[in-house]
C-alpha cells in the first residue's frame, strides 16, 4: 500500500511538471511583440482587435499568448470597483441569493466601464479574455471561485470572490489568471502595472495554492481538496514567478514544541540556487534571518529544517532570492 501511494505521488509530480513544459519549444517572442505592436488599441471593435492580435500567428497557443499578454498589459485593475464588490459581499454574506442577484446586475455596469475606460476587476479580465478567444476560435471559459491573497486570506469557502480562465489548447485544458498577471493594488486604491508571467498556463498544483474553483473539475487535478486550500500556507505573486509549490508544513498555522525540528519543503519547477533560500521574520521593519539547517536540493525538491528555542508565536516567511514566496504562522509551546 505504501508503494502504491508513493507511485501515485510521483505520478502527480510528473504530471505537474509535464503541464508546465507542454509548450517549452514554443518561442513566444512574436506573440509578445504582436501584443506590443497593438498597445493602446481600442476595445470598441473586439473582432478587429482579435484579428490584429492573432491572424499572423500559426498556433492556437501563440494566438492565446498574444491575447493574454495584450489584456494583461492594456487593462488596469479598478480598485474602486473591487472595493464596492467587497463591501457588498460583506454586507450580504448571510444572504447569498441577494448578493448573486446584485452582482449579476453590477456586472453590466462593470463591463461598460471596461469597454469605455479599460479598467475592471477580475470578472472583467476573465470576460475580455473569453470574448477575444471566442472570436479567435479558441475554446475558453470563465472560472469563478475563491482566491487567497494577503487582502483576502479566506478561512472557509463561502461566497466566491475571484474569477479567472481555463483555455483549451491541443485538446487539453490550462489555467491562467489575467487579473493577477496584470499587476497589483496598493492601499486598496492605486493600481500598479507589474506583469507576472507565472499565472500564464500555470501548473494546476501551483495554481491551486491560491485558487479554488466553485466547480471542482476546474482544479484539473482530482487530488486537490478544499480543506487543504483553505489551510495551506499563504503564497504570493513571486511564488508563481519562481514556480514554487510548498509541500511542508502543509498548513499556514501550525503548532510545535520548543526544540522540535520543523521541516520546510518545497518543489521548484525551475532551477533554484540553495544559497538563495532563507527563512525570515520581521521585527518592526527589520528583517531577521533564522539559521536554518540541513539545506539540500534533490532534483528540485528543496528541504531544510529549523527548531525554535523559545515559546511564542512566530510569523515566518520563506524567502527565495529577494522575494517572499510563502508565509507561515508558527505557535511554539514549551516542551
């Protein structure tokens, strides 16, 4: 039984890696340049825009890349819309029917604003990707579900709070999130463009670290479950840039005893230098690095350990190069 379980794990790991490398031989330079060539184009004629972005590209994946890149780099996140939806979701949290009814009506206003001002929230990004794909004869769907972030670190699955896309290429479904690829909002008000390629055709296991669909089939991996999503470590946009899948500890909030060894482990889907791996905390604005032990990288599986000497609650962050990629809250009691 143990051996069978081991092989199941290996199967999923290899499936995940295969997902990332399906298009490793495709050079997206022409697709990206095409998106750049039509920078600033109007949304008033979507068929014309879709034609400009795709008609010279030979494959569906390149066509989708041009569409995706254009949307991410030409549409701005609208913090005011997002804040309005968040407030309404909180107000109607005990009346899901009323919220869904309001949201369906509000979408019409949001889409008009998207077409007029090129500003939107997650549903607008997903809608525009889907419409351009439809015109380009690429099968694409809007996926509604739950997104975890520092602003929305949900503790249970209630009302859906995020939307993204699934796209079918070469008879296989892939996941992407144009909203989180496009940039991020500071102080709930200012949108900063910052393209993140890590959300483009993302490995399902990596994607599920901060996305969980309302329909489980859109996980694209039946091994993933909701309880692990809600409890898992908090990850960031940089996690996707570095293609990091955290595997240990499995939960964001964990309990240990003083001097008990904690094993940290993550799988890297691209090359990682072990000397760039750190475990840190903050004291005010001051960064403090812990002296980790047994650091090793075995075929992309990076492992290290640490034991806290004193009791207390520690917010610790896994840091890779200059980026925080995961956060844990560790409660240490006296042994």
